[in-house]
């Protein structure tokens, strides 16, 4: 059985990876000449990085917030 601390650590890692993917996609889109030279395929690559980053970071933030609020309410009761 997974404890809350392990779950929170995994969720924080997912958030970090998601933010890194978003930043990588922005870097590809704005600053990388190789991706720019690829044309539409380069745009798709940078968009996929941003999309996976968003998919990893946003739902995990909501779930992590839910876990932390639940933990706080249990401590006060």
C-alpha cells in the first residue's frame, strides 16, 4: 500500500516533469533553429511537449491540493 508521503512525492515529481516539458516546448518554439527548420513538424514537436507538460502538471496540482486539504482537515479534527 502506498503511503501519502510517497504519493505526494510522486505527484510533485509529475508536476516538475510537466513544468520542464512546458519549458522545453517553449524553448523549442522560440529559440531552437533545428525545430524552426523542420517547419510544421517542428511546431508539432514543440506543441506536443507543451501539451504533455500541461497534462502532467495541471491535474496533479488539483489532486495534490485535494490531498493536502484533506490532511489538514484530519489534523484539525
